[in-house]
């Protein structure tokens, strides 16, 4: 009986962790906020909030070549799982206010910026 309760609690915890929802996809480069445009071609996590609201954490899984990436809200340590295989196509993560911006393509270059599209997610 205690194993069932333990499993239920863990399941609820994992389900509630990921509350990042797509707001808009196929955003043109020209429609991105200026602050995001300046950082979107860097292949990394950037929190543009002042003071910083989020941090990124990556951990190895049981397979050493696979990493699990999470956004963590600094205020309350709430964790948001980033699933690159399902929802996000890139390791470029830009946070502005409570929105996450990602690229919809791999290997993007600034000189071709008008040909790419981007996605915007709300972090709840």
C-alpha cells in the first residue's frame, strides 16, 4: 500500500513540474522583442530579467550522452522540465519576463535571420 502512495505522490510531482505552454509559434525574427533579438543566436540559456528570475540546470540521465534540462524559478525553486525531443528544437533558451523564447531550427545564423521562425512559451 505504501508503494502505491509513494508512486502516486511522485507522479503528481512530476506532472506538476512542467507548466510551460506554447503561446505562439512561427514568430518572425522581426516580431521578436529587441532584447531577445540580441541573444537569440547564442546557443545557450540567457535570462534577460533584472534581477534574474530563472536559472538553467542540466543533469546527465542514466545514459551518459543524454542530459535533462530544467528551468528553475529562483524565487521559489519551482522546476520546469525542458523536453528538447518533444517541445523545443534548440538549446537556445531566452527568458524575458515569464516567457521562454526558443528557435524552431538548429544551426541558425544571424545573417539568415529573416528565414527562421521562433516560438514563445509562457512559464506558469
